[in-house]
C-alpha cells in the first residue's frame, strides 16, 4: 500500500505557489473592517435608541456563547495533540514552569503600574463616600457575597474537576487544561498503540477550526448586538461621570503595553506594533464583544503560523488566559486604591504591598468565573479588611466600559508571553515571526493543519490576505501521467485527495 504524505508529489506545487505573493484582500472584504463598522453602528444605536439597543442583547450573547462552545474542545484537542506528539515530556513540564514564572512576574509589574498611577493622580480624593450608606444592587450583592466566600487557595483545589464532562459543559478552562494535560501525557505514554487516537485528535482539531471559520462569519452581527446593548443599558453618562478613572485606566494600560510588553518584544527583536497589526481581526472581535475568549482560537493559529511550536502554543495560550491577566491586574490595583481613597481609607506603603500580594492569589481564584474581576476585587478587600467591600458600587457602573481594555491587554500579554516562552525554550523561529508580522510571504509550516487562517479571520474564502497560503484547492502536479494506467482522474478527484491528506508526514 502506498504511503500518502504531505511531503509527496504535491509539495513542489504548494511551495511554488507559496513563493508567489497572494493578492491583498480588498479593505471592504476584511473581517476587521466589518466588525469595526458594526461596533460604530452599535454605539450609535445604543446612544440614539437605548431601548432598541438593550433589545439587541440576545444577538451579542448568542454569538459569544457560540464562540465559547468551541473554546473548550479546541483547547483540549490542541493541548492533547501537542503533548502527545512530544518526544520528551520533561520539556513540556519545563515549559509549564517557565510560563507560570513569566506570568507571575508580568502580573506583579502590571499591578505595580496600577498602584503607581493611582498614587500619583489620586482620583478618589474628595469623593468622601460613606461605606455604610452605599446602596448595593442585587447583582453587585451576589458578586460581593461570592468574593467574600472566596479563599485564596481555592483555585488550586478547583483545578481538579469532579467529572470529565463537567468542565466542558460549564466552560471551565482551568479544568479543561488539567484534563487535557493528563490525557495528553497518558496518550504519549501509550506509544504506537495510541497513534490512531492521536491521528483522530489531529483530524478533529481541523474540524473544530473549520466550524470556527463558519462561526466567525457572524462576528460583525455579534459585535453590533453586544455594543448596542452596552451603550443602551449603561449610557454615555457613565463615561462622563467617571471619565477620569476610565481615562487613567486606559492610559496606564497603554503605557504598560508599550513600555513593558514592548520591551519584551524588543528583546526578542520583534515589533509589538507590527504584531498588533497582524492580530487586528482578533482585536476588533475583542473590542466588540468585551471578552478575549472568542479571539483565543485565532491567536493560537496565528502564533503557530508565526513560528511558535504547536505544543508551546497549546500549553501557554490557554493557561495564560487563566493565569496571565495583565489587564485585570492593572484594573484590580487601580480599583482597590480608588475605593480606599474614595472612602477615606488611608493605606501605608506596606499595606499597599500587602494588598498586591493578596491580589496575586485572589486574581487566580476568580479566573474563568463570570464576574471574575469583581469577585477577585471583593475577595481582596475582604481579605485585607481595611477597605470596605461595599465600595465596589462606586465603580460598578463603569465596569463594562473598562472590560474592553482589560480584555485587550490580557490578549496582548498572552501573545507576547507565548513568543517569549518559545524563545526561552529555544523553539522560536524569530526570523519567521518577524516576516509574518511584517506581512511578508512565507511558506506554510511543515506541521500546520491544512486549515487556512483566512477561513478564521477573513470574510472572503477565496482570498489570502496574509500572503502565505496556497489556493484552497491547489492544482496537484503528478510526476507521471496516470492515464497510462488506464485510469481517468478528474480535477475534483485530485482536490478530494489533497483535502484528505493528514497535516503531518505519517503513513496512513
């Protein structure tokens, strides 16, 4: 039986195609343009017709839920496929330790940025809020209660699920990561016996990303619904009344991205602004939905194509979504100190450093939980005991307008973290990453799945914006005419044969 591999006769045709620059996608056919347009229309609708904007909530939530539906399986399959295909499991463990170390350092720096900013500008002075007279809404009361009962060590025990199916139903990324790591290690230990399972995992990964490409077509509609609801419900007045705190948070976040994350990228000899431009579709999606979760699959695919090994991407990116929350760290430190200043609670430098230490733990405890930012903030204030937890009502109304920035910074931090961990592991192809971020034409990675990035982030299925894809159905050049054998092969047969090839050079 013949061995069918991606390194077979079709490879020269693909390589030849990759050398030719793909035509640039017209601006009006790019996904980010339509998402940005939908965001602007949503803002106008929510501002001019608030009741109609609020009625658009189901559109936004339905799209976000459809994306969350795919995140669990994609994270599981990617981690399993990466770990199971690694020859040395010790490298996986070391990669995990390096990632956690980087995450902690990054979180500390982000919190320090927030503490310094709020101590310099002290926006809470003069508010003179009486904690005893602050009225707490029902939704906020639930978050305060959840935070008050949140212990710093619970995130450790929470990692282990009570069932295999539960984490996928609830969308608990931490627990899904745990199951995936254990399953991947076990599959790796099975050796050749587990090869068919690994083959199935890799094929299922391709199927999930194809479903993702279908779902992404509805991104503009989802962004419109989410933005129209946010502006219609909370109004522009929230922006003007607390504009100073919002502006300080945004400016501090921008400085953190440019100074800290930009320095990390400069160390890697990469340009953070070019990376941001390369991920523009994901940024527009986050801006429209106020959450970074829908952009996770696209980030993983693009980082793999940029030269980061699949096992590194599969382990670092999902873990970073729970442990590397730079935007949330800046928000926590700013919000906690603002509440202290607004309620006339004086904190010494030592108390502020103690606050930072507690936030390092409580922020992990609320990872992946709905309202996690407020739960982590309440847990921090309750643990410290000197700042009234009811003070979170002072910032409850503007949280929606700060969530976009939190998500954008979290997303950027995880992209940079993955590149740095890959460099630390000496597995980063920096030259390839540089060319990809520059928008140059590069050949597909040998281990890349035959799913095109444009399927995930482009509206036009037949255009290749990034200039590194071959056509969806490349013409297959046979080294010898098959008509000599008396067998007729139509072009459709060749296309089906090319589509069924695995993404790796294994005999089937």
